[in-house]
């Protein structure tokens, strides 16, 4: 997503668990909100939300 001129995203903590004999990706919760990375200023995605 592009907000205020830079690309941002939310980051989630995840854990791989074994459930009923199958590996599952379990989301534990959000750890960062609207975080821009070092290349956010070069993002070419259109603005929106």
C-alpha cells in the first residue's frame, strides 16, 4: 500500500505449527503497523488505501 508518498505495510508475527498431522502457518499478531522500508521512497505503486 502507498500512503503519504511512500510504500508501507504491516508486519505480523507468524509461527509454523503441526495441527492434525499438517503444517499450518499461524498468525500470532501484528508487530508493526504502517512500516516503510529503506526502499519506500522508490515505490511506484499508486496511492490508495
